[in-house]
C-alpha cells in the first residue's frame, strides 16, 4: 500500500485559503488520490479525488504534482464548518473501495 | 436520496457478548465496506462485501464477520467482545467491486462501548 505523509495539524483564519499538503511518493501510476474529511463525531465525507490532472468541485480543488508524488488540497475560503481532520488516501487500482486511512491533518479554523 | 444509514447509533455491550450492526448502502450502490475507528485514530478497514460475498479483508480476527443481503444491505457481527472492540464502526458504500476512482460514501457510524 502506498504510504502518505501529512502534517499532523494546521491552522487557518476564516475566509482565507488553505493549502493542505500530502506526500505519497510510493504511489503507483494507476492509483487515484482521494481526499476525505471527518468532522467531529461524524463519518468521513468525500471531498475530491483525481488521477493526474488538477480537479475542481464545489468543495475544493486538488492540485497533483506532475510526478504524482505529492498533492495539495485547496480550500479557497475556509469557513468554521471546514474544521475537520483531512485524509489523503491513494486508492490502489486493484483494491478499489478499500481505503487505508493515515493519521490525517487536523485543520482548525479561527474566526 | 438517502445516503448510507446505520443502526443502532449507540450501544453498550458487556465483555464476551455478541453484537450485530446494520447498514443500508446509498441507493444504487452494490458494494459495502466496514471500518473500525478507535478514539483518536483513523478508520481501519475490516472487510468488503460484493455480491453477497466477502471480497477483501483487513487485519481483523475471525471474531469479526459479516453478511450482505440480496438488497445490498449488510451486517457486521462481532463475537466474544473485548474491551478493545470499543470504537466507532463505520459502514461505507460504493458502486462496483475493486473499481478504483469511485466515490465512497460513509454512514454516521455506530458507537459501540464494551464494558
């Protein structure tokens, strides 16, 4: 399984952009990169995923490095509701649906 | 459109007892996975069901077993409960087996406390 490295915690101010980094240097060429977040006392929530190109949706943007060894989740304007643990998870092509969660990054948002 | 629903939301069991947790996947999804999340840790994959068979399994003992029904709903059973089984149990659903790149949806979980 591909290993990931994320900062344990990050802080942001409300309405400012947030860049959450993830290193996944052992990822294989066919592994998608998924991002999930988990708010306190809730189940994980899908944020975004991508393979090679940068991806955008209503929640966030995902910037994937050209060598795919790292990616960055971008929240364009952080809100208090974005305070959560963010997980970066490579999805191995042959184990689709089996997500290996690391420790994630705990994001706190200050008003 | 209902998402993934789990029951019960909270329960307390005694060491040595058995517990059954239930999950209904998101409409249209045919694959169900179960995860265990201890306090302060990330979720850990227990197993995955597709076409009523266990397809993938994580590093969990045989005390953990499951079942998937023809309507795709699923149960997680844990026998001979230990104090260490106290955790949040999460059900996740997706479409297709071993299809990477799919969005996986999680339920809110069942909180199990073993005393």
